[in-house]
């Protein structure tokens, strides 16, 4: 298949690889971006293995906590200008409070908000502001103590990243410190047991391929894999990560020292995982001229 310059550019930005290496990786993987990243890592040509952060949605994440329960709700809009609109912010805050009393996002859309369903309230707001909006998702956590943290806050309780931390024992203050860590480090799971097995298997295979490239004996390779997978788990699991506020400790040890256990967390970022549709500027202007 034909590999475009745009694909090569995107892969270079994701991995830091050279132009020809990026192109070869895409050819070898038949245009599959994730497979191309893995190919570059296997060959030792990727300086980074981060996923693309392209997003289509703007809007806000709002958090609401009541007793031992907390919810994080993402409400999307077309532009970031709407996120700064006081009416939009008030609506998002009300939706987050309503989320405390429902089980999932579908029930939230039908929940009562001042005599109207959340869906109808959003429809009215679309007519007023003139921009498409939607409730995309909500996540609930529960524990003895639930703490929240907002990164890049637009106003109280809402912003670009919302974090919830549920503790067994402990204090809200410590929970907020962990929330700050989560916002910055973006762990993929609480611990190894809760990490998606497909992610583990994929990483293990990448590490096996990297080790084989070294030409070392199988016995040495086996030890290399064990060590590298242990390092991987320390990087992607919350409890295994070095605590941002005291890097001499893991998050798990910091929690033990604080007299508590972290039982759950949620990290919700605006537009996460939604690919943004990009138009050629000239084509966009031509479309506007044509009406």
C-alpha cells in the first residue's frame, strides 16, 4: 500500500525516529501505526513509544464527590471557547452532581435536571450557544475516602483533566496528592492484576524481539525479559510507580506509610482517544466561499 508523507510525519512525531526509518516501519507494517511503533522499538530506532494524542473533542471534565462516592463526567463541545462559557460550565457542574445518583452514562442522559432530562438540557444549550455538545462518559469510584483533583481547572471542580482516588482508610489530603501524581503520570491500571492482559502480552513480545536482536544466549534473554517486564510494570501501574512527591518510594509504599490502601482511581481527560478530523485550510476556505 502507498505510505503518505502525513503518516511518516505522524510516526516521526510519535517516536522521534528518522524519516527513512519511519517510512520503512510503515511499509513493513502495511500502514498500521501501532505495529510501526512496535517495529521501530524492536529495531531500537524509536526514542519514544507514546501513542498519538490527537483529539477531536473539546469541553470539560467535572468531578463531584459525596461521602464515599465520586464521579467524573466528560461533556464535550466543538471548541475550547465553549469550555470558557459560564453557562456551559454551570450546566456541566449540574450534570456532574446528577451523576452521583445514577449507575452509568445512559442513565445520566435521562436523569432529571430541573424538570428536564440531561439530554433535553443539552439540546436547549446547543440551540443557545450554537455548537454541538454531548455527554461522552462518566466513571464512578467508591471507598472509605474519595478525593478529587482537577488539572488545568477552568473553574471550581472542572477542567481538562479530572482525577478521582478512592482510599480504604487515610485522608482526603493524601488522596489529593495521589490525584496530582495520577494526573501527571497517567498510569494505565491500579496494579498488575488489573492491567489488560493484551497490553502485557504485546509488551512482552516487543521485549522478546528486542532481546533477540541482541544475539545473546536464550538463558540471558530470559533474564532480560523478566527484568524489563518488571520495569514496565513499575512504569504503567499506579502502585508500582515512583511517587511523584517522594520518588524514593513507590505509590504503594507511600499509601502504606499514610496508613491507607488505594482501592480505585479514575483519570478522565477531555477528548481522550477521539481522533480530530483535519481539513486542508485552502479547502476549508473554498467550502466557506461556496456556502
